[in-house]
C-alpha cells in the first residue's frame, strides 16, 4: 500500500529525575548507555532502515549533546521553547510538521524505551501505519509490561 510521507519523531526531553542518581538534568535516561550505545541511539537505530523523516524533540539544555550524539542521522532537531512534558512536545512537533507536510503520517517514539525484538516492533508499526492510512485515525501501540 502506498503511504504518505512518514515522520518519526523521537521525544527526547526529560528532566533526568526518573532514574536518579544515574540520570541527571543534563544527562537524562535517554542518554544513558545500554551496551555501547545510548537508549536514544538504540531508538534511532530501530527506525533508520525504515526511511522516512527522522526528527527529535528535546530541550535547550540537551540540544547540543543530542546533536553531537546523533550527528547526521536526523533531519531536524526541534527544541521546545519551554519544557512542559509530552503533550506540548507532541503538539509542537505536529504543528511544525503540518507546516511542512499537511498530509504527513507522524509516529512518536520515546527516546528511552528498550525494545529487544526489533523485527516484531517493525511488523506492528507497519500494521499501524497501514491502518492509520486507511482509516484516518490516531493509533497507539503499547505492550503490557511483565516486570519493571
């Protein structure tokens, strides 16, 4: 099925408070290493083969370290004018993408999620994108955690 342009937006704000003392304000959870890469790099690596547009939304205090970490692997880093959590970051992203491409499909991904089964993740994501393209709805993918 032909799809509209897809924008993968990685939400990489965060205040560094949830995994204290490992994470801090200028080094939040998504920048912590899991193996030799950060959680943010793992998130980016999951979507790289998919093509599409890759954006990151972050805060002013994390912009430079994220830019240095991801290099040329993202099309755009959007900086929140004021950090106000997830919903405003999503709205800011949608408004920015709508100006560029009013027919875009947008996928939001958390920068700090660990997804061990990438092929399964991509299969579900393909089904979700097909469903959204056909039905013009918002779709949420998630899974039931089995442990913390």
